[in-house]
C-alpha cells in the first residue's frame, strides 16, 4: 500500500524538553494517570470529515489543499481516504475515528446506489480494521444537513417526504455504525431549527424530531446496537436558531419526550462558546444530570462569532475539560473526537500532523493538570468546606426534608441576621492555586 505521508514516521513521545516538532511532548500513551493509561483516559478520535475530506473551502473561497488522495474515481477516492486515515491513525497513535455516512463516500444519484457504495466502502473499512486491530469507531452519524433536500431541515422538515428520506439515511447510518462495531451514534441537528418563526410550526417540528429519535433508538436496539446515543448541542449555524441550543435545553427536550434514558451529550467546545457558555459549563451540566457522554474537541476564536473548529491548544480549557471528565468517572463509550481542522492557510500534509500533535499534547497536559488538581485537593476541599453547613444542623434537616417552613422561620428568628455566617468565595485565591498547580507540573 502506498504511503501518503512520506517523510513522517510514527510520532514518538520525547518529553517536554524535546524540540522535535514531530514528537509528542506530553502525550505518552502508556503513562498511567489517575489509574489508567493516557491512551484510555483520552480516547482520541480522528474526524473523517475534517481530516480526510476537508480541503479548506470557506464562505469566501475554494479549497487550499487537495483531499482527493491522488485519485479521480469516486470509489477510488473513498478507498484512498481509508488508506490515508489508517496511516494517520497509526503514525499518530490514535485508536478511534468518527464519520458521517457522506464522509465515507460521495452520494450517488439514488438512495439505493448511495447505499450500495456505502456497503462497499464499509466492507473495505471492516477489512482494514481486521488488519489493524485496535482501530475502532467511536461514533457514526448521518449527514442530514449538506444536501439541498435538507434546506428546511431533516427531522424537522415541513415536508413529510424529506422526513422519510432522513429516516432512511439514519437507518442506514446506524446499520453501518453497528457493522463497524461503533459504540456511539450522534444526532447533530445542523438544520433542525429555523430561520424565521413567520414560516415555522415549532411545536410540530420538535414533536417530529422526537418521533424520529424514538424510531432510531428502537430500530438500533432491534439490530443489536448496545452503545450510546448522543445529541450534540449547538445554538446556531447553519440555522439562526438550532433546537438543540445547549445542554440544558436538550435535557428539557429529552425529558419532555421521554428520551432521557436513551440519550447522552456529545459536548463540543466551540458549540459551548457559541451558546455563550464555557466548555466546562456544558460539561458540568451534562455531568450533574448523568448525561455526560462524549466530547468533540476543538476551540473557537472568541473574537469571531462562528464555529471555527480550531485544533485545541488552550491548556486552561483542556485542563478544565479533563477535570470534568475525571469527575464524571472518565469515558465509557465516549472519547475525545477532534472535530477540528487545520486553518485554511495551513494547507500542507505536514500541517495535519502539527495540528493533531498540538491538540493531543494540549489534552495530555490538561489531563495531567486535572489529575494534579484532584490529588492536590486544595480546590476540592475549598468547595467541600464552602458547603459544609449542609452537612449538619439546619442544613442537614433541609436536605433530609425534615425541616418545614415554620421550622425555618423559627430558626431564622432565633438566629438574627445571618450575614455573620458568610465566608469569602476566594475566587482570586483559587485562580492562583490553579496557576500554581498548572505551572508546577
Ligand atoms: C458541526 C459539527 C458536526 C457534528 C457531527 O458543527 O460539530 O460535525 O459533530 O455532525
Ligand atoms: Co461536532
């Protein structure tokens, strides 16, 4: 099999004093952190769409890099993508990949023909997986947003024929995910929202989306899918308003339709910031509600109001992310999918390696810091102490349900002003402790 990334070998771990750009400085796959190897804690995944297909096209210009992988025929391009992806995963020590149906092979003129192409390419991938044990699907999904038929939505389309087509596409994507042994299936509703309420029956659209999700879950379980379903919240883009706005909104939706036992969250960093939340906030809401599932790892540019999908390099963010992941007990079926792309100006093959190395090292550092925060204990102990009044006395009586409103009135009357019970929030001290932990690694 021909090599695509010539001149670049397997990326070694060389440690923080290395200046070799083609080496990991922090990601040491076999190093134990928090009782597991870094490889197990981080569960990195390659995104097929950005890495194998994304050519740098943006709203203002055509692609800057060739992602046809030296081929011209549709199936040959699809197979070359597989070969290049497996070479990349091997050289970068990445165990997982994520895909949309349409990333694997281009759509044909009919659904039947498209499905036949998908069967052929997934046979090829299955064979590659057999020859490369250890390479796994993190999750699959259906691209129900790119084709013009989805201009008004897919599961939330005003037209029932479009809904049926989307259902057929999702059915097939679930089958492919199961065929390739995937333990996750994602719903990201790129066009499941609206441009204007003047033409939108929001209630029907949301009821229909829930109907589609229920059908998808029931079908997947019937063919043996035992993994997790995820919703990936995003507030906007491409639609002005996306129904899966943020984790809290999605939780309300899932509970309304009785889908909360079946779905967890796939939290994406740049989607969180588009919703005016921090990445950590979204992870915390998911964790607190037993809905933490998987992560799309990237970062946005806070000066831009769109989804730039940059490779994550902000260590403060990755540290807070990994803190939430460790507190959630680590990943089960989920992992860290790099839903990230090299900048349009970073157009060489070498840039793919630079990008993944930067992202993986940033998360390895984040993991080391998060574990150190937990081992250090100063921050967790502060929080525990801050809430100590709930562990005894009136606090414990409120929590156990023993205290009534009358009891509380009695208590408050006896206490007088409670301002004297307050303690400082010590934000600056905690921020300094965090810096101290980060920079004394
Ligand atoms: C788009 C996005 C998608 C989903 C999968 O913003 O994040 O790539 O991750 O459809
Ligand atoms: Co994503």
